[in-house]
């Protein structure tokens, strides 16, 4: 298999899809790996590091994409990359197509077999390729929130842990999945007053057992979200419906009740966002103000810590990359039901149901695609 690793070009995206260790494993298995020059520099990985692992370095994006039958990326292709995709090519990356009509249309038009990290799902409901970046985003959300709570950054001027004789910041985390639990870990560690909301009682029991009273767990519903947000200094949105657009959990009515200068960090922005008025921002310009509240909606939060994120991501993706390279996409998907659920588009048709529903497109069932191959 010819495997290509282009340089990421999304705003302030410094991650890369494969580490030298991943290159070494692929080359040892008999595959050819082509890495665009400079692809790893943002993650402190040099071209020589890749060469020593067995990769061939390509001089530009066009030649890199052209070299690969299997293309590995971190983020979804953007407009400047659409022309580089070709029919029959397999793309393995984060896609978040429910929030990206333009990318969806391009993948269909170019007849790309697109497999999304975020919809690979095991039988027990885990999302193994979303988890490492959710861990990073959850932890970063609290760091970003704490920073932007400072008055010069537009926040209320509240210190997360306070000091003796003052109140700590009140932090509300909506969603007790991987990102929410990681956010809770950091917020509790910073001695904030933390409240964790989720629909799933089992998750709340687990959080309560873990933190032994150091945070409050509340069943999420409209009443409790409004009550919690009313007094919050920092609200972190960490809700997820795999493959689908995120639901709006903080609407205009809730926002109107919140304190001026409160900070909202929307981890779900990759999937369209879970707060009313959320819109994707960048690391260059990460925040905006609406109705006196400060929104932080960076769509590639883990890109801020690329060295950590790149290695964490490759640790998770490499076993699946090896299957795709060794078996080809069709046999790999037949052999691994979790990986099969990652298939979003193939041969000009949508295979993922939430994406089809969101964009009002016809759905080709996964079983039919695999039967035909």
C-alpha cells in the first residue's frame, strides 16, 4: 500500500497524522510511506526523523496526495485541498461531516472512500479514535476557560481556585463523556467549584465514586442546565452524538440568565457546537462576545499542543491504519466492525446515517457497500 501523509494546512493546525514510529511499522510491513516536507515540524518531528524511519519525503502537497492510495490526515480536507482528492482514494482522518456540508459535497464529487476517526465505534459504544483528542480537548478547555476568565481577556476576573476568604470560580461541565471527565479532572485539580451534568446516571455514579464529593453530579435537563448556568463563571459544553450534529444545550433563554463576563467553552464545535450562537473560531482569534458572554469555540483545540496530540493520536489510530494498509479498505472493514462504522462516504454516496439525515442526502447502507466489495 502507498500511504501518504500531507502537511495540515488548517489555521494553526500543527498536528501530523503519523509519527516516525508509525512510519517504521508500516515500512516494516512492506508498505511505502510518503510524507510531505515539513509535515511534522509543528509537532517537533523533522523530515530526517521520518527518513530514518523509512519514509520518502515529498516536496509539496500535490505530489504527496498523488503518491497515496491511503491518505492519512488529522483534520478534514478544506477547499484548497479538494482538487487533490481522487476517485478510489481512501482518506482516514477526522471528518465531522454533519457540521461540514462543503467537505461532504467534495468527498462525494471526488468519489473518495472516506473513513472518519470520530465514528469508529466499538461494540460497547466507545469511540477509540475520538477519545485521545477528547482527553486533550477536555483538559485544554479548563486551561482556556481559566485564562479567558481573566479580566484583560474579557472575562469576569475570577481566579479558578480563589484564595482563602474568597469564592472559587463556579465551573459547569455539561456532558460526562471522555472530554467532560477530563475537564472535570483539571477543574477539580484547580480547586474550582465544579458541577457535572449528564443524562446518563451510570456516568454520574462513576464520577461521584471517583471524586468523592469534590464535585456535584446532576442529571441534565433544561431546568438544571438553566439553574447551573445562571451562577456559572465558566461553562464547558462537552456533549456528543456520534457522527451527528451536536444538540443545543445552552439556548438564548439560558444565555440571557448568565452573568456578564461568564466564559463558555464549546468542545462540541467540531460537530456544530452545543451553545446557541456558537461559531467556529481559530487559535489566531479564539473568542467572541455575544450578549455580554465570552465564547471560546476553537475547532481544533488539540492543535495547540501538537506534540502531545500527535503522539496520542497515532497511538490510537495506528492499529487501524495497519489493517487498512495490510488488507485494503474493504477487507479491513469486513474484518473489524468498529472500523466499518467509520465509513462515511464511498463512490459518491453517503454511508453514515447521521450525515445523510443532516444534509438530506440519500443513504447507502454500510452492509450493502461491504457486500458489493
